[in-house]
């Protein structure tokens, strides 16, 4: 079991105007998709042998799932069954955010480094005169 903080995870710029932060378990992957207005949407694609959930956190999106096209927004959840063609495109002038969950892992090669990004591993590589508040989230309270 490991503890992470989204704000400390590395950001990858995957396409113009589109970035991800990713975290990995043994068989599950969670990633935060952040898209700027005008960001390049993915092409229609599928993930054979992998299912995926999208939890829309911000922005208005056009989601194509198979032959169906729907507008989705904050609070909406989309399940993409393994092998189903899909894409989403941010519409409007506000940034969009979505949490994506894959099972099994979508990027197993990236998962090999996951232990480098736990809160404790990051803290051990950094020196602080005073520990930032963000570093305390998810930690048990100090006994005293």
C-alpha cells in the first residue's frame, strides 16, 4: 500500500493542450486528464482487453462511444467496455478535467517507476526547512 499526492505526480504533455498525471496499482491505472480549450482530442481508438471509466470533473465534453455521441459534463461517468471505439473532445472556453481509470494497466511500462512518486519517496529526495502543508495530507497525525 502506498500514499500519493496528485500535485506531486509528474505531468506528461501527451498532445498539444492535453496533459495527464498517472498513478498505478498492480492491475489498475488511474490518471487525471487536463485539457485546455482548443486542446487536441484523441482520435477514435479502443483498448482491446482493457475497460475504462471516465469521471468528468470540469468542462463540457462531446463523448463518442461506439456509434453514440453525447454531451457530458461535471458529475457524469462514462464506462467504456474493452475494445469499444471512443473519443472525447472538449467543447467551450473552459478547461476540462476528467479522472480516467483503466483495468488492467494501460501503460505498464510507466508503472515500473510508481514507487518513485509516493509522498515518502519524494520527500526523501527533497530537503525542506519546513515541511509544506501538502506533504501532510493523508498522513496519520503526529502523536504528541
